[in-house]
C-alpha cells in the first residue's frame, strides 16, 4: 500500500512504517505524516535523497494537540467556543506554524523536519534564557 503510485502518501496509523527496507520503493511526490513517527531516520534520508517532500508529524498532526489546548483554555475560563471559532483559531495557528517551518527550511536549504527542529530548539533556548537558566 505504501509503495503505490500516488501524489500524496499519508501514513496515519503506525510508527516506523516507512523505513530503510521500503523507502526506496515509495513513489509518492509528497508524504504527510499523520501518525506519530511513521518514518525512520533511514527512511527519512532516503525520501529526502529521492526529492520526496515530507511534512513531518510534528507539524502535520499537531492540530489535535492545539485543539486539546483550546479545550483546556475553554474549561479554565468556563467558555464554550463554536466549531467555527475553533476552526478559525486552529487555521491561524497551523498556517503560521507551516509558514515558519517552510521559511526556515528554505532559508537553511534543509528538510521540513529539520526546519521544525530548528524552530523548536530556538524556542527552548529563548524560554530558558528568559528564565535566566542560560
């Protein structure tokens, strides 16, 4: 199934499904990781070498985590947002996240996964610096 000729492949169930044994046979132009960790390091390297654009799990499936945060905010403030409001807020956050990752990946000429990691590391450093830890 993973090796079918398709434009977009969305591994959405299990970890490590795209790996060193099958990545060479992936024919999709894009891989969007909806599962947590569906691509191994070796698989990731092979897809990158083949020019297959991969949207990493940390970005592609973050919407569920964001909506969980929205639920927490609503519970604390005793609010109830409409579905439209949730979707609008989510779209803004996810669009922003994608643009940030895309921009740094283009600037550094690296993968979207590495771009996401660069942003994450920068944010951790900024937070620790702000708290006087560094």
